[in-house]
C-alpha cells in the first residue's frame, strides 16, 4: 500500500482536508502515524484506551511524526455472554480487522500503533498487522487489578447461582460484585484477552515487557509513549510487520502459549494472524510444540494467582528467558533488534525492578513463573485430539482437566443447544459419567459463539466436574475449566462426524493418547462399533438444525455466508496464504 506522500500526490483534496483538522503545512511533511485503538465505553478492557492513545500521540510528536487518532471499538464476551450478542463475538474480530484495513489504506498512513486489550480486539489487530504489511507496533492495553477475594468477572456466574439458590444474601452478592472488577484492563486470568496480549509480545510486534502491565501502574503510560516514539524508528528503517511475523516468530508465540497454559481461543486467532501474514501454521504445529514445552506459569484460571502477578514476576521477557533454549532468538522484533538482544537488555537493565511488588504478597518470581527444572506440568496446556469423531482435530485445555478425567469413556448425551444442556443438568437428567455433545455451533453453522455457561455449570458441580465431559464444534471461553473439548473439525455444518452422534453412543476421550472417538452405539436395534456406526448413520443423517435465533441478515448473516463459502481465513484448518 502507499505512503502519505503518495496520498498527497494522487489526491488534490488531501492537504486541504488535513489542514481543516488543524494540521499545519509542516505537519503534512512529517510521517503520518495512525494511532488506532478500540476505545469505547462498552467494557473496561477498552474504556481507558483513549487516554493511552494520548500517551502514544505524545511519543509520536516527540519523535517528529504527525499522529492521528482512529477508533473502532470492540464488544465484550462477558457482557454479551448468553444472549444474542454472543453470536457476534468472533464476527466482530474480522470486522474490526477490516475496519482497521479500510482506515489505514484510505489514509495511506506511514505507520501504525495499534492499541487494544481484549479477546477479539487483540487478534483483530494482529490480523490487520499481517494483512497491511506496514511498520506496526501493537501496544497492549494492560491487565485489570486483582478482584477482592480473588473474585473476577468469570466467578460471578457461580456467585449468581448461589444467590438464586438462596445460598448467598443479596447484600453479600452486591459486595462481591462491587469488588470483582476494580477498574479498566483485561480480565484477571490467563483467558483469551491476557493470552493474546502475551502473544503480541511473543511474536515481536509489541515492545518487550509491554504485555499485561497493570493498568494501575504509570509504567503503562510510559510504555505507550515509548511505542509512539519507536514507530518512527521502524518507519525510518523500513521495518514492516511481515519482516517480524515469520514462521519462527509464530513458533515462538506457540511456545509461550504452551508455557502459560493459554486460552484455546488463541489457537484460532494465531492461525488467523498467520494466514494474513502468509505464514504456514497448522493445528499439528500447536500439538508438536505443546508436547515439547513445559507448563510453567501459575496464573488463574488454571492456576492460583491473578494476571498482574505475572507482570510483577517479569512478564513475557522473564518467561521467554526461561524458555530461551526452545526459542528462535534471532528473530527481528519492533525494537529493531533480535529477541535475544531484547532479553539480554531486560536482564541487564532495570526492567525487572517490578519484581519488588511481589514482596507485598510474600511471593517470589519463581512461584509465579516456575523454572524449567520445576515445571507445573511436563508439557504445554493444550492437546490436539483426533479420531473418528474429529478427523481433522479438536482442542482441549488439558492443563485445566483433573487427572481422573484425562482418559474417560462415557455415554453420549446429545443436545441441540447450550440452554437445553444446562436445563438437563439442573433437572438432574445428565448422569455422572456422561459425555455431553452439542453439535451445530461451528463457524459455518452459527458463527462459533462461546459455550462458556455449560462448561462453567459442569465445573462448578462437585460431582459432574470429576465425571462428565463436553464436546462441541463450537468454542469455549478462555476461562473454561474441566474436560471441555471444542473446535471439533470438520464441524457439523460441513457434515463432520459430530452431527452423526446420538444419545447413548459410547465415546472415548484419551488426552494422553490424543484421541477422540466413538467406540460403539445402537443403530436399528443392532450394536455397532464406532466406525460402522458412523458409516451407517451417514447414509441417513439429516443436516444440522437451522439456528432460528441467529439472524440471516445483517453483520452475522454476512459473516456466516462468508464462512460457508470458505472465504474466512484463520479457521482451524487454515494453513496460511500468500
């Protein structure tokens, strides 16, 4: 794409229109820098980004560039969870990416600083960086402070159930609600938002140490100002996003993802970003790298501590130093230096001074980021399963699965919707040991909304949490706990085997063996083994039920039609594109 000088050369109106916004003739000659944020007041992950954009603006001005602020706000899965808005979640990522592309191309900016914090906005910006191939720095919006009593937004589901069951007084519920989310920033667990901030830094697109800075710290403002200055250096040197987003950079990000026990959603988002950057990346790469990488970080939702403690322990630079033998240290980053140079600079400078804050909690950095010789687990947090139920693959966050559920055989209990499954659980119609199957919620069928409520319902039940699994071609929240297997490929709308499963079939989940299979079931009065059963069912299978509550028009209708045509990059089978 073109530069600001090319824009001025081709458009006779450009200079006059910029002058109309208060620019000077001197400004027109400077590098034009788009400061693009997802600022908006829909949720705390973006409500503070306008002020942070101002710090980036200061840095750009200090480095003799001309900044311009742009916004395209995002939605919050937590706010939309359980309602119609939840269906728009994944679609919002792609529309934000497109809006960023439109704004950058139509203004022919010379460089971009992208500010975001959360589940879909961070991936949207990573995708846009790969698509645009301009000088880009991603500036993560930071982490929300820990909630009172370590409560957080995701724990409010269980607290509400306690309130509705009469197990908690309304006054106590109000107290917990008031303290769960003390202020702006990404939610306090290594769910999707926090994971994607870490991925931006691990890819080399964010400055060292910039991911998950507590929003309460002025270090976040200083880092944003530094990003504003540094983007001019990338423009001057002609360093573009695809110089950084290499195959080796994505392998580094997957390694960090394994060590933090990151959200399963990050797989989908990294595949999408790789696709935009023209980098081949597959599900098999995630499984291979997770098998070799130890699980090191003790942060909620799978661990004990809130996300801000991770940054106090040294954040992504400290973790990458621990993992350095498994990383490509010669990759280029937005500092203009290699990853290895950055890590040495962090260790030699004053970066790790934030570790002194752990003294407030009587903790050491090694209790948050475990050393390689004392990992929390021998391999990464994600397993990719395959078998006759998921020929292409399926994903489970096995670091959040109890030992007794790592291998499980149970009878299928098939439901058409999440609400039906939750009702059956509450009415005690789901027997312990069951495998709940919810087909028809993949990308093409439904836009792939999160099915967080059903996973939380099971994880909060003392019996079901130790005996019962869930399988879907949809996806889960980054906060999901327990044996929740998602992203089953091919999805039901593509004729995947998940649409052939009926209540009563025997399903085996073998996480150590990486398999997901139907073992046997009844068909026309005969008991057949899994392969024969699926073959017999395929001859008579009806298409997935149409989701009447999902709009066929508007944004979601457009998104589903694009998915049906195979025009959305970054699904679970994406391999990258030129």
